[in-house]
């Protein structure tokens, strides 16, 4: 038989189907001709029964798995060395792409048009499996020759045609066993043809990858010496079960190649990136390879999940309203992320709601604080507007922190903190006389309340309060993965150097002061300028932020690359002379879910708005840099700083106001900012979704809607009366400071009274 797998049904199927089935374990091959090829007539008359005689198969009579391992290792090196700037379209057929193309999911997305599932049948008589990527053949086998075959479903996905970054998978027919053998290794193909005459080469079966990457899963290879054939699976759990229970029968030979994840091609290509700080204090950004990726950290473990690289190819191609594929996936694709911890319960806000603490649905940005040590399976399910769904999964391991070192109020001062340590503050303890608690340059520190009673009080917490003038080298290590648990913080001072991942869990923050990096960056030497950086990864959960500082009256103002709040009360407790918003924030990657905005004071027009999500522009508007630098180290004036674009900011399932709350002057400004006329910024992918307003009366003094500026920003299903009342409308206008570029700056935006985002099915 010399047809490809995806064309296994010839015009005259009756004459070849018997051969097809025995070739995949359909019958025991007892009649072998002198040439070593099994006769069709013999197969048509023989019984389908398990072989009674075990044939001895040794290394000289089976393909060489070591050659496949060498091929994959060489391909990985080649991918690492390849030029990441080379477009996939320019690659020669069957060439290895750059590692970036695999990790980003570009290779899989490119293969979408050729992606097809491979179906697996089980032969109960022989224990072998039969694979086909032909739907018509699947239906014929299932309906007309069902015994002894049972359809097990779509086992894995492959590409039916050549695609950049993929390689041909070769198929052989083993005349001695009647089962097919597959290899992606050209070296193994050549050796098998030259040295194993019982293996008849039948050509290319389909295309898969020699390199791991996003949307690709390993295709595991086993050899069954008692039968002389191979078994393959893309299932991690099936592989583990075989190794645990049948290792004497199934000999594991390693990864054969990488197939396309189920659903990762064709209509919907999910992607997930995980950002966190590891046990060495180094920030990691890991693209998830489904079923393979494991990330770990120490409890409480702060993680950001970003699925915004997902692409809904089929749904996107079926519409014309949104021409940007990233914006379409961000706005019109649904995401469900289950964190795997299964702690139960619901979030406190909005009041009367029942949002699970174990998973989220909605836009593709998520944040989570793992508080209990353990191993957790995390699952992402995506759903497009056509009803297609696809999944990604990874494992999160949360390690136990060391036993706490007790700091007593009578100690009189803070000890020298050590990275990796856990410190306890006594309940009811007053530590305000100790001065500022500074964790500058250290990592993986936990400071928590011990005992029962009131939260211990500290005067000031500064994650990295070191002066920029103390820097001795460029981009010095800064504080990372610092967590305060159930502590009463009088003043949170951001500091000038920023930080990598800081969490406040429980307790209260009575005052927040920004670092002022944008204004301070240009001072000093190149070394100093390199160390004035924006904060990255600030988490608030189960806590309260208050504005009790005289002056502006902001609860919070600042610029961040990653700001996440959950089940937190934002309390406006004092008016100031320039209160523009309770929160005035700039930056990227914000998630606000299940929080409460509450105003304790009535300042009339001075109450400002609930929250302003803004952008600024510098000399050259650009995306946020991975080092969080404010500007070039050679800069000499503030006008030369990098333009920091606000993008990917979401507010979802929050509660605005509550019983006893005063009202603000406005609701929200989404995507506005402070461009200077010459340097436009493009705030994008920012908005409000499924938020509720209380009380039921007027929700603002003078402005009755949310203001939308920028590109692909959104305002959907935000309602009065606890979510049951009228839609809170939105409006658009010229950008702040009247830059006036309506085409590139302002629009398109999405405003809808009902949320059209699909909701993925439950796990």
C-alpha cells in the first residue's frame, strides 16, 4: 500500500480495505509470502485472533530509536541558532524555524489551514492500534467493520501538508507484524530502508514538528517486543499509566516528534504565557507547552497568566468589523482559566454574586495568588464566536516557605533581612517606631502576622527604597517576590527603582506613594538612569487601599507593568485639591477583578472619577520594555523618555459604590492620557466588562457614562442596580489635550449593553 494516510480510501476500497486493516493490527499475519509481503487473499480468510506464539524481536530487527533522539536534539540546537527575524514564509520546505517561532506559537498558527485530527481505533484481538486522518475511512471502519475495532476518538492533530517549521513524518509497513511504523527522523528512515527489508516505505504520512513549542505536544513512542510493533500516544496520562503498569510489555523509546495540540490548529489556536519570580529571585516569562510546562515558586506564589496571543483564525476570517487579529482575539474570544487549587468559596464582591475563587472567565489576562503549598493542574479553555473550543494545560508547583523567624515589637528595629526567609510579626504588635521596612535587593521574602488579634502595624513599607544615587552598576538586582500578609501598612512607598512582583495579601494600606520615575529618570549618570525603573507585578488581594494622605487625595497614582487587584476595597477617605481620580494609573497588563470602589467623603466636584486608565508619550511611543527602563541611559531630558503605552488593562466583575458611599463626579476615563501633540500614544485593549453599580440612583454627578479613547478599547455590560438595572453608557471624544488624530488615536472602540464575549464550557 503506497497511499498517504490522509488518502487511505482509494476509488476501489473493497479490494484494499482488508489489507489496510491487517496493516494496522486488523488480523494476525500468518500467511507471509516469500517476498515478505502479506497476501490479500490470505488476510481475507484468516481468523482475527491474538497470536499464541511470541516472536523474538531484537535491536537488529527494529528501527533505531536513538536516531530519532539525535534528530530531535539536533533540531533543537538548530532552532536555537536560527535567526528569529527570518519570516516563516521565507523558509525552505521542511526547514527548522527559529526557536522564537515555535515558542510564540507562530509555527502552529501557520499550520492552522492544514491541521487535521488523527483518529485512533483499538483492535481488541491483537492489542494493536489503527490510525487514520481520513474522516471517510474513519466512518467506514466504524460502521462496516466495527468488530474487532472500536473507535477511541481523535487522538492527536497533525498537518496534512507541508508548513513552515514542520517536517515530514515517514510511514513504513512492517510485513512481519502487519502494523505501520512512523518516524520523523530522516536518518532513521534511511537506515530502515537500507537494513530492514521487512519494512516497506510508503512515503510521507503527514507533517509534525521536530522542535517543542506553543501549541505542540510530545508524541510518545513505545516498542512492544513481544509483538514486534510500536505504540504511539500524545496523552501524558496514558504515557504515565503505561510506564507505571505495563513497562514490561511496552518499552518506552522517548519522544517520537511533536504533534499539534488538539484544537490548536484550524479554527482556534490557544496560547498561554506565565510570568512569575522563581526561587532564585529571577523573573521568568514562560510560554506554556501544553502538558509539558511546570512552573514553581514559594507560597504565597504570585503569578500572571496571559492568553492574549491566542488566535481565533476561523472566527476572525468570518468577520470584517475588527481587522486586527490580536484585537479580535482579545475582544471576541472567551477564556476560562481554572487555577487547580480547588479551595472553594466565592469572592466577596460584587455583593450578592457568586464568582468562584477557583476559576475566572472573561478577557485573556488573569492573576492569581497561590497561598497553599501543593501541585496544581492549571487549565485554560478558549471559545470563539463560532463555538470552537481548545485547551491548554500546565502544572503549578507551590513550595512551602521556611518556618517564620519571629520579630518582636520589643526588638526596637528591623533585623537584616535575608533572601528566602519568612518573618513573623506578632498580632496586636506595633512596629511603627522601627521606621521603614525595606527589602531592597532581596528576593522571596514573606512577612506575615502570627497569632490571633489585630494586624501588626508598620509605619512604612518600601519594597526597594534604595536611592538611585547608590547604584554602582547598570540594572542592578532589585527586590523581587516580596509578600506581606495581614499587615497594617501605614505607608506603601513605591521607591525609585521599582521592583519585580510584590504582593499585599490581607491587612490594609493606608497611603500609597508613587515612585515618580518618569520625572526622576533623567537625573544623574548612565548607571543611575538605568536603575530608575517602573514597578512590575504589584498584587493586592483581600486587602484595603485608602487615601488618607493630605494633598492630592488619590488612592493610588503611578505607572506599572503589571498591576493586579482582587477582592480589595479601594476607599476614598480624603479629598484633595487636585483629585482627578480615585485611581490614576498608567501602564500595561492590569487585572482588576471582584473589587469594591467606595467613597467615604463628599467633596462635590472634587471627588473626581472612580478610575482613570491613561497613557503618556515620550520621544518615541513604544511598547513597554522587558527591563522596565524609563528611557535610554544616555538621555538628558525628560522629553527623551520612552513612550509608555497603556494597553491590556481590564476591570471585570467589580462593584462601584455600596451602602453609605458618596458618588464621584465621573466614572471612568479609559485610554485617555497626556500626549504632547507631537508624540501620539495608542492606548489599546483596555476597558470595563460586567461591572455593577450601587446604589440604584444616579451613578455620577455630572458625567453619566464611561469615556473611551484609543484603539480597540471596550465598555460592555456595565449596569446599575447591582447589575440588574440600565446599561451605563459610554461616549467618545477627542483625546485629552486635543491632539485630534481621530484615525490613529481614537478608535475604533467597542461599546455594547450586553457582553457578546463567548463563555467557554466548564471543565
